[in-house]
C-alpha cells in the first residue's frame, strides 16, 4: 500500500505499464468519487517510466485518511519516488508537446536517466534549427555538468539549461551567471490530477515572475523568458563558433580596446559576485582574448590594474580562477608586478586572491559595502600576521577658569622582579617574542625566562584562542629552557596543596602553643608550707589591748 521508502503512492500512469500518461490520484474521497465517475474505464499502472515495477495498481478510497494507489497482494516493487513530484518529468513532456504544437515547432521531448532514475533530465530538441533545451531534475556535480554541457554544446547551435529546485551547484551557478547574466529555473504547480510547469530567470540581485510555458518563446538565440534581456549572442555553442570561423576571420582589436573590454568584464563579474575562468572572460570580453599566451594574458591584466581606480582599490585579476577554482599561476605575476608582494606558494596566492575577491564584491556589488582590508604579504612571500589594534587611551581635558588643565600622566608601573631589560610588549606579541627568543644570540635563556614571567601575567588577560596558543608556546619554551645547561636555576614553586598543608601545620602549632600558655597561667602556685607543722603559738590569738 505504500512505497518502499514508506511514503504513499500518489502517482501512476494510465493505460499500460509503458504508458507516459501520468496522473496524481485525488487525495480527497469526494474528489476521487467524481474522478471515478468521469473515467470509469481507466486502469492504473506502476509504470516503467516512473521507475516502477510495471504491475497494475488499484485506487483506494478512504473517508478517514488520504486516498492513494496500492499494489495488488503479493507484489514486490522497489520504486523509491512515489510522491506527487515523482511524475514531473512526464508532465513536462506533455506540456512541451502542446507548446511546440501551438508554436509550430518540430520539437521532441525525451526523458534521460543519468544514474538515479528515468526522470533525471528531460531534453527538448528542435530538429531543423538544432536548438536544445535541457530541464535538469536531479543534482549534478559541477564537473559532470561541465562535461555534459560541452558534449551537448558541440551538437547544438544553441543550448539552454533550465534547473529545477536545488539541482544547481554553486560553481555551476557562477559559470552560468558569468556567461549569460542570469539562470533559468523551473517548478511545478498542481492542478487537479496533473501538474504544470512554471519558469523564471534570476540573477544574484533579482528574479522575474514565474510564468507558464506559453509565455516563453523559442528565438534564434534560444529559449526566451519574458522580463530578462540576455547578454549572450545567438549561437554560443562550439558548433556556432565553428560556423562563424568558416565565414569570416575574427576582428583584431587594439590593445587599448582589449584592456577596456577585459576590465568591463571583470567589473561585471564582481558586480554579480562571480569568479570567472579566462575562457568565460573571453566569451564576454571578446573571442580574440582566448588565443593569448600566458605572458600576454599577464601583461593585459597588469594594464587593466594600471588603468586608474585609485590606491587601495581591489585587484580585479584576483577574480580569475581555473576549472578547479584555484587562481592561475600567472595571477601571482600580476600581483608582484603591481607592487602587492610576491606570494611564496600556491596556497598563499589562493588565500590572498580570496580576500581580494571579497573586496571586489564589496566595492562593485549592488549595493556596495565597506571592503575588508587587504592581506599584506611579507618579504618572504607569506601573509603577515595582523596585530589587533589596541584601543586608544582616552584623554580627559578639564575646562577651568584661566585655561586648560590636563591631568598628570599616569606613572609607569615599576618593573617586576626578574623582568628588567624585557621590553613592554602587548599580550598578543609575547607568543612571537618567545619563539624569537629561542633563536636569539647572546644570553638567550635569561631573556626567555624573563619573557615566561610576562607570559604568565598575560594569560589572565588573553581571550581564546590566543590563550591556548600562548600556553602551547610556553610549554615549548619551558622544555627548551630545561634542556639547556646555561639556564639559570629556577625556584620551584610549591603546589597549592603543599601551601595548604604548610599553612595548616603552622595554624595547628600556633593553637597548641596558645593552649599550653593558657593552661600554665590557670594553675595556682604551690604553698611551700603546705603539709608542715605549725610553729608553737603561730595559731594562737593575740591578746586584746586593754583600754586605758
């Protein structure tokens, strides 16, 4: 009763197992009842063009749950796509056939299985004009799409690629944006027991409205969607380029014209936030750029960067990439020629160009925004570590009668013991100072030991991950100090448990001393005459004096 993936079977074909007439079963009981009355002779099949088993289905009517198709008992089926969208590739073939008939086009629609099912793509070909439109239903890797595009372009005068929801990779979108200026998309809307296609064109800034297929037209330049002006020229495929080459030789432009055209193409790519290949730039800026050698390309890009723009403007040459999304090696020569430094490795060049591309997107994008800072390169070709700028100290000015009175400058804190001769460094600089101290000439251990004391103080102020990085550098420096014979003796610092134990012993000793002193003071002194016999007459009363 349900598909192999646990979902209800909502689509089938009418008439036979190999039929291409698709249907979505009404899910409401009253709607299904009316459908049965209108089509009492219909039979439904798990069609092979749906990726099904080819067995007959029955329509199940329920009042308390959703109506759906069901297989006959003891039937095995491994069909995975069973939802309403699982027959879209059949619905589009019906729409294309009707549209071609109304526009008197001798076209034919064919389903393609690209590895995941019979509905991966639908090709529509206009035979006489050798025009081709591919509707992409499944998601393809960029490399696979690029290979398929090259193969189809060699067979057609015009090629249009229309992408379904979620089927275009980001790299594919960038390449299409760069060449055409827009991307064609399609979706389906359900109307009763069928679904109808809708198309639109979109670019990184805006999109046209969704329109039916009848609103579109097949022109000599390819499929045309209302509301968008294509940037490409008619006949962009290799077959058209070969035909043009046989008719006339390409026009050679001056160097100034090439520079202006190339700069305009790069600015347009930055506006659309794309990174084109040199071949894509040649299709936009002029086909005479395609045959340039690598030194000529680099020289042309240097001329582009020198055509004004002001100091600190983004390097447009950093937008160029190869098919693997890496900057071409000659871009490093352009970076060095304009005075931005010499990248030491391909990884450094890739990271530097990525930042520069982000800066170009910010400056030339719509709307524009504040560009991030350029990554500085060191003398040895590495990306310089950017130090976080410390906030400027506020200065208070007191207004009093007679003029301005400035508060006295704060006195510097006295040097900690053992830190004499060590410069006052920012917390973020101590880690680099420890590393250089191990390579320093002269009394390195003493200087490194003093830096370790500063590092311990900085640990309480540094946030993560700087604290973790400093702790690691301190551990390396401590092992280095312990391995050197000239390292000054280090006083062992007692642990916290040892400190508590010693403090407890001192407290117990003090209490015992106080208790002993108190006990000694409370005892009475012994009478030395205690137990002795009294002297004669010592206890007798004295005679009273007689009154005179």
